C-alpha cells in the first residue's frame, strides 16, 4: 500500500510540473467552496475546570453552613453560661435555706422541751393539790360533777374541744 501511495504522489508531481502554462490555473478558493466546511463549534468546557468550579461552590456552601453552626454554638454557650449562673444561685439559696431550717428546728426542739418541762411542772402542782381521799379518782367531786354536766358533742371537734360545726345532736348529761 505504501508503494501505491508513493506512485500516486510521483504522478501528481509530474502532472503539475508538466502542466501547460496557457491553461488557466485552478482557483483554489472555488475548490475550497466545494469541500464541506466544519463550522467552528462552541469550545467544549474543560471537565477539569467544571469539576473545580463545582468543588469551589460546594466549599462555599460548607463555609456558610459552618459559620451558621458557629453562631448557633456561640448562642448555646451564652445560654449555658446563663443557666449555670442561675443553677449556682439556686444551689446557694438551697444551702441558705437548709441552714435556716436547721436553726428553726433547733429552736423548735428547745421550745418543745421547755413546754414539756412546764407541763410536767404544772401536772405535779395539780396532782400534789388533790386531796388524799379522792386521790384514787384523781379529781374532786365538784370537778367531776362539772364535767358530767357538760354536754357531749357528737361530730367533729377541734383540738381545743370546741365543735367545728353546728352539731346535729347533742347528748344530754350522763347520769
């Protein structure tokens, strides 16, 4: 095949060399019009450049997202610090309240002890004044009669002995 291409090239060169000078020469521009033209198409984008632009766009989106996350983190840190201060204040208040409760409890215990001692002292005074003859009953006849005359309330009664509401029935004196 190479040999036939060489022979064709030699024949073409000989034909051009022996071309008569009186013949009009070929217009190469008209020959070029006969050949199909390849119009210049839009340059294809380089895939590497396109990939780099995509990467740059993604990085910008991530940067914006990180900045938003950073702002949220700073806000959360500020709220956490404020909450820590409130918690510390509440702990201090609870500690102060516990100290106050211990003081009041101690004072209450002392007061209860004093009341018990006063009640014991009064009971010993009352029991020493009871006559020996009625000592087995513990009360004088006059006091027993007075207690017997008082009506007995049926229903709720306060700690002091007074009825809490109007009783439905009142029992008479016991005989």
